[in-house]
C-alpha cells in the first residue's frame, strides 16, 4: 500500500506508482498540468521515470479562469425612434470640418447611420461652391435636419418645414423628423424652455417625429415627452464645450422619469462631450445614444477620434447591458482561494 498526499488530501494506492501512472490513475492530461513533488517542480519529461514513495507530497496544478472568446458580442436590439430603427447609437454632425472630404471620411469611420444638417445656406454650400449633400451617402445615411441657430419657436418651426420639403425632394427618410433646437442666447446656447415646449407641441401636431434638445432638467424633460417628443435629448454640458457629462445625477433622473412605464423610450445625450470616455459615461448611465459634432470635427486628428467615438459608444452600451459590479470598500480576489498551493507549515 502506498500512502501519499495529493493536493493536501491523503490518498492510498494498492501498489507503487510513478508520477505518470498517478496522473493516468487520476484521469489527468499531463500536457495541461504542472507537478510539484515534495516542493520541487518536476519536469514532464521526468514523470515516467520518477517513482513515488511512502509519505511523498504531490501538488498537481492547472490554470483557472478565462473562457472562450466570442467572435461577436451578444446581439442588441436596434435603436428605435418613432418609425425609425438604427444599428448605430452614435449620431454625428456635419459642421466645423476643415473639408467635406474629411467629414465624409469621419462619417464612415464613426459607423453612424444618422447625421445632422442645419438648414442654412452657409452650412450647405462652402466657399468653393461645393454642396454638403454631395458628400453624404443619402442611400445609407438618414439625414436629421437640425434647427440650429433658431432663437424662437416660430423660427424653429419655419426651419423644420423647410427641411422637410428639402429632404422630400431628395427622397431621404429624414423628411419625416427633425432635431429641434430653440436656443435662449448665443453665449450659453442653452435651450429656451418655454419656446422649446411651444415648438415641440406645434411640430408634433404637424406630424413631425420630434427629437428635442433640452437641458438636463428632469421636469422639463418629462413635459417635452408629454408634449409628444419622440426622443428627449438632454445636454451633457453646453454645446461645443467638451466638458463631458457635468451632472450625471440629473441625467439619471431624466432617464428614470422618461422611461417610467416606457423602458424603450429613447433618451440621447446631445452636446458637450469632448472625448471617448464622455461617450462611454453617457452610455453606461443607460442613455440610448449620443449625438456629437465638435468632439470629432475639432479634434487634433478627427479621423482617429471618429473611430474612438464609435468604439466608445459600443463599449459603453455593452457595459450598461452587462451590468457593472457593485462598488465595495474592500478587495475581492479574482482568483479562487480553492486549490491554492499552501505553504509548508
């Protein structure tokens, strides 16, 4: 009878064994193991010739954790806004680029399905007479007309009507919706809450799918939804400021109010993000998408930033769906305590 200790457990065998025979008896593949005999690592080449003796201590170790890598992440539902449905949750703008060619390259890199266009002559035709629309893939992209630069409900409604006519002529589905901006002043570019609500009510009556830019005020956000807005778009911080999400708690409350009893209601952070981490923060809060322009167009390398924003949107969404671990005061070991190689007493 052979009495030895294997992984801290006493074991008895009817006859003498080599290390190789022990592994075979235990049904273990020696290629996937490391063996220590009496606290000395035993190379695999010596397993066959090494005889075990009474009282020997054997440690058999392997690797734990990890897992198979999926080729694709788990499927996500599309982003739905009114009758529209999109794969990408990143919306981009068309302003501030040094050239239309760069803008076009960044659109492709971002993977966006939607881009915003302001209905103003200086935003449609550049100094060389090139038309912005010639650089947009109108078969792939849904154009989201934007009432940027409007400071009254009347002006915003007028711009929305003109945009609808223009996009109907282009046979682009964006004719059916509008991103409503109704600003209070040129310094802050914050929305005028009263005129924004007034314009929302009128455009909804006229059959528009209204995506409305607003502050991060949860009460106003709820009122805009009640007025018929298909998506409420709270600002992370002032337009073009690059300050990121200044008040995540207000965004959380907006999400709570807007999704109460309506979990699929789309909430999109619009304005203020400066880099990829800002986008991830917005998505991890539970927002359904992010709309940005300056963060890409004014970056030192807009093309690289477009890729970064694409990946940040996807990563933030995946993290939100996965559910982050709770924050704890003390450590919690990742590797299991079971099977640890104990020191000699």
